C-alpha cells in the first residue's frame, strides 16, 4: 500500500535518538528543582530518587554544578516519594507528591549537615499548578479527583473541557471546533476528516471516543508556547489513560436516567416526559502481571439510549397542525405509493460499546514501555425537528461507526542529560450511513406555515468513510546546565476513502404545500456518476502532515524561565485529483492558471514561538507569564476531499429552476440529449493551512487566605483561514428595484458564466479575522477538602466564513451576505463567546471508624451569552442562486417593505396585519430594534442568556477485609438544578441551523418590485424541550481496592 511505503521511508529518515516535556499531546509529567545546603549553597552531584508508589517505578537523577536536577517522562499522577541524599548531609524525603499532566512540578531541597543529628527529615509535598514555571499560556488541568467527583451527564471529555474558561461547547478560544487537536496518550484522536460536531471519532454516532473510566487526567491548552504542541489554531485537548499498579483494583458501575427522574415540559400545558431510557454501565480491572515490572488495565463501557423526538405536529411545542401533516402523508401515499414514515412521536436510539486495554512494562530503571488498544462500536438514529419544521420518519438515517486505535509509547532516560519519548499510533475508522425507508427523492416544502421534509435523506443514500491513520512522534531532550534543548518530529499519515454523493436520490423543493399538490416545483438537484462501471465513485487519496521542531527552554534563574522554539509543518499530498483540460480551457480567460489536479502540497509553514514565566517574589506569590507565536492547524480533510470527486470527470450534477413536474426516478432527470453539467471544486495555487498569530499575557497572584487570582488576556490574529468563491458567478447587474433603502446588488437570471457548470467553487485563503478574550479567575483550596473556583471570560471572534459545513458548495452558499457572495465581509463568528461565567465547588465529609463513610457534594455552574444566529430572508432575493443566505434589511416603517397578503392554516393575513406583527417582532428584539434602517449582520443576533447548575451528591460505604478494601458508592446527579426549583429557570435555546428566516421573499409584483410575507406566528428561537428540563441520574458503583 502506498501509504505504508511512505511511512516506511519517513520512519527510516526520521528515527534519530530522539524527549518530551509535552509530546504532540502531553502524556507524561516532569520533576525539577534544586538541592542546596541550609546556607543556600548548591550541592552538585546530589542524588535524587523519585518513586511512583503504586508501581514502585523509580526515576533517578543527580544535580548539576548549579545544584539543579530535572527528571523527564514521568508517570502522571502519584503519589510519589522523592528522596535526596548527599555525602555529609542528612537525607531528606518528600512524600505525597502528585504530578499533573504536561507540567513540571518543582521540588526543592535544603539539606542539613549530618553532624547536626536532626534525625530523618520527611515532608509532605505540596504542589501548585497555578504557580508553575512551565505555565506560559492559558491551560486547564482536570485531575482524576475532578473526573470522579464533578457531575457529568454524558460521561464525556466535553463535560470536563467546559472547566476551561475560554471554551464554549466544543469550541476553544472562539475558534471552529474543527480547528482543535485532541489526543489520547499522545496520539491523535481527532475527527481529522471534520464531520463530527464533537471533533472526535464516533461523534456522529453519538459516542464518546473512550470510556471516562479509562481516563487518568485531562489537559486543555489554549496558548502553549512549547513547539511540540501543534496542529491546532483553536485549542489542544490532551488526555492520558489509566494504568495498572502493584495492587489489584477494579470497579463495576452503572448509571441511568429515565422519564421518572426528569422534569415536566417547560411550556404549558406542562406534561410528563415521554418514556425514554439512558443507561451506561461497565467494568474495569487493573493490577500487576509481574510485581514492580509489568501491569495491565482493562475497561468495558456500554451506552444504551432511547429518547423521544419532540415537536410532533399537533403538540403544544409545534406550530404545525396535526391534520396538515396527516393530509400530506396520505397524499404522498396515495399519489406515489411512498410511506413518508411517522409524523407523530417517534423514538431515536443511540448505542455504543467500548473496549480498552493497556499494558505497562518497566523494562528497567531507564526505559518504560506502554501499549494500549481502544475499540468503539456505535450507532445513532438521526432525526430532528423544531416548532416550524417537520421531518417525517423515513427522512431519518442511522449512522454506524467503528474505531480501532492502538498506541505504543517508549519513555527513555539515558542519563541525567539525555531523555527520549517515542510514540507510534495507528487508528482505523469505518463510518457509514443507512437511509431509512424505501429509496425516494428528498422533498422539501417551504410553506409559510412551516417546512416539511420527507423522502430518503439526501446526504445518506451514498455515504461511507474509511480512514486509516498512522502517526510517528519522537522527541529528544538534552539538559545542558540551565538549558533544556528539545528536537523532535511529529508526523501523521492518512489513507482516505470517502464515498459521498450528495443528492444521489434527487432533491426537490417547493415554495408551498399548494405548489406541491399542484406539482409545481421550484428547483430540483441531483448528482450522478459519469463512470459506466461505477455508479458510486469515491474519493480515494493519501495525505501526510509532517512536523519538525527545535526548542530551548532556559531557566535563567529560579525566578525566570524563557522558552524559544521554531516549528515547521509540511502538508504533503502524494495523490492528485484528475485533471480536466476541458474545464481548464473553458475558464482560461475567467481565472488564468486554474487546475483541477492541484493540492496544497509542499508548503513550509513556519511557526516561531516565545514564552516566559517570571516570579519576582521569593515566596512565589506573584507570577507573570505569557508569550507570542504562530500556530498552524489542519484543514478538515473533507474540505480537500471535495476536490477529488468534483473535477467534472467523475460526477455530473443537475440543478434546474422551475422544472416542469416532479418525478420519482432520479434517472429520468438524466437526459442524454441535453448538455451535461458539472460542479467543480478547485483550490488556490498557494493555499495554506489555517494559521494564527496568538499572544497572551497573564498575572497570577496569591490573595490573602491563599486565594489564587488569575487575570489573562489572549489575542489571535488570523494569518490564513478559509474562504470560498464561486468562479462561475457573473458580476451583479444593478441594485434591488423600488424605493426601499435596501439597495443590495442583484444578479441576472442567467447568472452562470458557463452553462456547462452549475458551480465552480474555489477554496482560497483570507487573512481577515481575529479573536480575543479576557479572563479573570479565582480559586481556593481549603485544608478541609473544600474546593472552589469562579471565572469570567469576555471574548469576541470575527471571521469571513465560519466553516461550519462539510462540502465546498455548502460552505459557500450558506455563508450569509448582503451583496457579492464572492466578497464576504468580516462579521461575527458562529463561535463568538462574548460573556461566559463558570464556577465549581466541592466538598467531601469523611466520618466513622477509619473514615469508612463519606458524603460528598459538588456543584458546577455555567452562565453565558446565548449562541449567535442570523436573521435571513427565506428565498433568493438577490437572485445569485442561493435560497438561504440573504441577510434581511430591517425596516424602519411599513414603507420600507412591500408586504403582500398570504394565507396559512386557513387564515389570510393582510399586509397591514403582517406589518403590525413584524413591527412588534422587531421592537421586542434587542438586536433588531437597534438595526432598523440597516442590514442584519451574520451571527449578529443572540439567543437569551443561559444559566445551568449541575449537582452531584454521593455516599460511600467502605469495608476492610484483611488487606482488601471494598467500597460501595451511590451517586445522584441533578442536571439543570434551577429548573427543578422553578420551571421558568434553566431554559436552553436553539435556532435551526443558527439561521432564522423570518421574512419570506414572495417574488416580484407587476411593477418588478420585490414582495414579502411575514408569518405573525414566527418565533425568535425555540426552547429546547429536553435540555431545558432538570434531569436526574442515579449511579451505583462497587470498587475493589480502588482509591476512588
């Protein structure tokens, strides 16, 4: 296989004696400090031994001429016992040292002379992940204790990345979630193809990438200036898995919720939830194979989830009458013999099974080897509805996903000066969609009352994705005096097969139910194969992303540490799309040099970085830190996959306006006597992967009573991001006719430069865009076990295209504009944070003989600005060919909008009645009322603020039996506690596709003036019927010799 050949060549080239403070994703921790006598004189050659107590793994170092030691590639967690000795001095031991993922703990020793006869000196270690010389940029570490004690609804990574103040949902630092990098045990665990909203494999099947019971610690980095961290312009999420120890430990657990522990609907009449179930259960076991030498860990985790799909016609949540939906269903059945499926209450099912296994081998005191394998097998039934949209049952699809992920990691310490970290990973992902019901065209009816959709889901009748990902990371560190030099490489090799033929079954649109019954379609689209022997051709290609870097981490003094590094990333595409010389000739005069076989291969993307950490006070109560540098990310490979099939030589496209009549058989649309048309996707010659220049500055300060205050600012300037253009669109021919101040540009009816092509979408770069955030955070750890944190973030993010879709055409046509879609303007990003507040508190009370009983409580709060969305016209007002991208003009009075009567649900609304309702709608909308006489902005409006409190209460019962410890734990989580107290609290909101098409373009009147309608029943947003209710979750767990 070509991919393996490339891997072999690069492996031979790159295998050098190569460490890790952080690898591509952090997997280990480190320990450093000084050994001095009590006069402050350095003791060179002192021996430092750190022992990982659970496994008896030993790490040995000796101090240099400055009395400084540094131990790399240590196990995360602990506890550790650290001992130092020096001839003529009293040995000193520090116990209960715990190491955080990706950080270097500082442990200093002050030894007394042996002649003083002080006896053995033992100290309990105290670590502080706030005041840590490794910290330069924003980062959040989530410990095993937090994972075990904080409330979690889905038992997902996202339930804990939300502890990062600069994160919102799956977005970090106001960036597209596709621009994050997620690693587990140092290996990529991204959805690198870019289709999953969660950003992880299996996300489209509703599954988590790994069981939470297999996770040891999580780290989120936003602005790390270590050059070993790369492949993101958003944030990096690193997690390491649990391992076995010298003690056999295990757990059996189950968590569940159903309709009996969930609140009633939040709108009148308040009704009990329909029957549903969500059960998660599993088992884990770990222990020694050979004491002190070889350890194992195993985990099995399962999810079984069935929930009702809300917004059934005729219900209080839906504005669609039951009889309207029933009439449509019966008409389609009697006229075309097709069953559209249920339009009433239906259930969707999600299921996953996860298997995880890990082996750790202490080869000797210099080398530790880890091998682990993770399997996720899942499926999810996908169907959604809203108050003004109904998808009939057979428009659903089932998404199937299976992932196998293997990692081998070798940590080596050759001497005090030389250490190395090697990671080799392989991931195999197989995804597919199954459309429900019989094969039938998708039909969408844009009626004034609501949208109706039935038929086979248009993206699911030819949709499969195979991914094979191999990666190789090696980092070598050389400690020379106070310099910590690192050289390394991180390389990823991809083998893709993507079968995706959108509209393979045909896609029909109608302006109204009346038009559908009268067989008067407004548009039909379809895609078909041009290959005689292959009706479903797929994009098959290999890709490589190579990274090389060097860095010096210089400890200038005990107060100042500087980091300076340089990284270069190189995308390589061994395969090219097919060349289409006919197309290139057709567009030679339109866009000279355009080629269909172009890829962004061979670009050298340089990323210099600088970071600093300065603590001016001896008691380390004040810390200044920050840095600046360039970060290079990935482009979701789905965006590049478009180029491999949309060359005009593999797939043909049909896009007709106002066709004669609806036909069921998509093959009847292919007329050999008519000229063929094609969609073309191409890429700019010097296209570069996403890059940002990111800088941050932070102050950490210890207030009275050991309260830690952090103030941190982050600014990111776009260097390279994506923008899409349609090269087949003619120039506008004027402005909107009439007396309205809305003078947007309009296009002629013949808007294509070349009628042989539907769209020619160019993927290009832009340097427009920025994002910034300012965060203030307070944290207090009390001696009695109480922990409290509170953080506020203000952030703003702007871009020209938020890149929320998977195809080139969708990213182009759904990017909302006023004028030329090929010149989109800078506006708010879909991932704009604005205001976000998070807080958490937890306390565990232990009592009884030998503390055999414990009661714990923890609370998490999140309040934030509502999600951004856009106000649009329903229809193609500017006639450039797209029906859902025209930003509305907000009228000041009725003279600025030409409303015409319309009927809905048997009721006719006059122009005056519509204006009265529209005027009231605008006046009662904070955003629109401020935009009168102006255009709405892309993502300019926001849903209401959301507030959510989540609570966990647990009770432990412990029993000692010989040397074994048994614990039984009962947990009860309540999510959205506010709604439990008051049904008006805790509401969550959504707008379908984050776009509210409140005004419908109704065509031109006899004078050629645009006309519009407004449905007085329109809503600004929907209240999420399930997420707005409080939900309870009961958990039962048995633990054997486990510290949890």
